C-alpha cells in the first residue's frame, strides 16, 4: 500500500465538517465510514475514542491522524475531513486541529496499518500539501489532491 487510492474513496472525503470536540467528530467520522465502507458507525466512533484515550493523535500543525482497529474490515481504509472550525485535540503543540485523516484497520493488519500511517503522516507533515488541503473548495477537489499524486509528491 503506497497510494492514497488504496485507502480513500471519494465518499469518505468531507470539507467543512462542523464538530465542537473530538467525541462528536469521531461520531461523524463513524457515520461517514458507515456510508462509504458499510461499517458500524458506533463501532468506529468507539474505536477512535478508545485509541485517543491512550494519547492524542494530534501531531502538530493543525493536523491529526486518529486511527482504530475495526473487526470485520477487509483492509485499511481512510476518512478525510477538513473541519469548518479548528477544535482542541490535545495536540503535541497545543494548536487546534482542522485537518483530520482517520485510518481504520483490521485487527490483524499490523504491517499494512503501519505503512498506511507512515504514508498519511509523511504527506500531512508537508506544509505545502496541507496548505493545498486547506484551500481546496470542495470534497472533489480534496479527493483530487490525494488521488492525483499531490500527496505522493509531498511524501
């Protein structure tokens, strides 16, 4: 897995998502994952909340990569959300987060999960790429940034 096209469907990309805090955000991500991938929305939200209790997945610069293990999932999938307003994520730099790339993995996807997490974190540490994500006007434009090689070039 070296491409965002392996992780992300157009229906799993959202622009201007309104959330007031992490828990409501995870509930909305669960609903998006349910729609895009046929997963249980509550199960996704619960997995993300449980993982976040271990430590914040906000890694700085307004970016977070929440992730969770989901029973019954065949392969690693993603949900991308650009938030309408940044929220507190208890990030390492204490800055609020507005860029959220969620990874959902089967329980036994050790290496695949780590490769996907590396791809996402490398791309989202690239300030120019993140600036393009913040400036994209629609979910289609956001998906295009991930699918046309922009993210691969950033990584």
